[in-house]
């Protein structure tokens, strides 16, 4: 998240990945997004204006799956680029 002064660090979240095999990028992506958007669904925090997925089709597929789970159409309708 950003404001007129730049990045708003208090809106950023960091997650420790738990219970997955090391190097499983797809499972890590799913876990982080699920945890983040579960918090947002409870009203904790702000929904980001943009979600950047660094990876290929596999990572994008995981992200879309979570966005659809939480019924966030603004993300579910994102186009593959």
C-alpha cells in the first residue's frame, strides 16, 4: 500500500511458511494468499489495490484459486499477462 509519502509499511505483512515441503512454490503461494485474504475477509486490514504475482502460470493459477475462494471478483477477473 502506498500514500502520498510512499510505501505504508504498516499495511505490509510477512508470513512464515509452515507445514510444506521446502521449495514448493505453489503451496507457499497458496498458504500466504489464503492466510492474508482470510484476515481481510474478517475485516482485518485493507484490500490491496493491486496484487503482483511473481512467477509463471502455476503461481498465477494458485493466486486465482484463492481469489475465487474469497469471492473477490476484482482479482478473479484478472487477465493472464
